[in-house]
């Protein structure tokens, strides 16, 4: 599908705005030990694409809202994402020692502090939503959406199935189900929270949710492809780790070329889902193209 011909959104500008707010929200006062505060900021403020919070802001703008009113939701979802990475990297989970080109949190601060970092980020995310989003009914709806996406039938459930021994023999449908939860749930939640913050209507909500579902799957497929074909310096983490751990991935199941085709198909579906938004969805079209072509 052709992207809408408008100038692409300035992702660097949005990223800078998000980073400033994340820095502000991670300034802890008395009661937070210095060592914990340092580890939290290391995990949260390190280099990253900030893709999920950018989706929140773009969704809000596509529905007629502003960046400012959606920023708390954007920061909250990035905190949940950061917590999930810290916990995923632990030896009991994916056992990674490199993340975004730097030592993982537990490698620098220890497993005990890394677990507490994740706990603190998850709690802080909901504190921000419930105190910073206005009006209050939108704050509650955002918290509900994020809680569901991050929970046992969303991110955590997908991660559990991904770790299970039986995953090695699963079908493409089962693999997609895992990643629709492990990865796609936060993508869909990002867009839904942006819509809520902007006071979107039902059509806008449904449109963005469908877009997020397809975009999340495409993102995961490209992630699997980068694990096989990427440059370690660009990707910022060890490659071939999924294969080395015996995990099933899209390239292992479909092959590299079919996986690329499946990712492109998902991007086409994501862009097609945006049709009801018209020109208001242009930035989301461009972001979908970025996801398909990314190298890290």
C-alpha cells in the first residue's frame, strides 16, 4: 500500500520531548535509595527508539488531541516497556547481558536491584496515569487499558508461552498469538491510550486498535529477522540468541524471505486500517514504513 504523500513526522522532535518528560518523571525524592534511583534511570533513560510513546502521541494528534495532554500516557507506557525489558533480560528469563548496546540492568546493579527496578517502573507508570491524565475518567480508562495489556492475558501471558518448552513445536498461528500478546498488546494499548487522552470517538478507537494489532506483529517479525540478519552494532544486542536458546521464531518457521513478506503484509494491513482517519493518519503511515525498514 502506498504511504500518504505528506512530509514525514519529525521523530527526533517527538523523541526529545518524551525523553525530557521521562527524565522529569524519574526524579525521585526522599525515600528512594540512591542506588535504586540510579538503576531506574539507567534502565529508563538509556538509548531507545521510544516507539511506543511516539505511537501514543501520534494517536492523540490523529484524533484531534495534543501532544501535551497525551505525554503522561506516553511516559507511562515507556515505563512499562522498560520494566518488561529489565525483567526479560534476567537469567531466569531470556538471560541477556547486552541491551541497546550497553550492559543490561542486572549486569551492572545485580539481579535483586534489577527486579526492584522493574517493580518500581511498573508502579510509577500507573501513578503517573492516575495523577497526570485529565479528566479523571480518561485517567481511569488509560489505567485499565494498560493494566490489561501488561497482564496475564497480554504481555505477561505472551512471555510465559514464549518461555514454555512446548513453544518449540508450535504452529504459525500459535506463534502469532504469542507475539500479539508479548509485543502487540503494548502497541495496541499505546494507540488506544492516545485515543483516550484525546477524547476520540468509537470509530477512531477501533481504527487505531486495528492498526496497532497489525503493526505490533510486523515489529516482532522484523525483530526476529534482525536477530538473524542484523548487524550487532546497529541492533545493540547479541544476535542469534533466540536460535541458541531453542526458541521458535518467524524466520525459523517460515524462512527469511517468507518472514519478510509476512511483515510487509502486516504493514499493508496496518496502513489499510487507517483509512477512516484520512490525512490525519499520515504520520502513522510513515511510522509503519519506518518499522518495516528499521535496522535496529
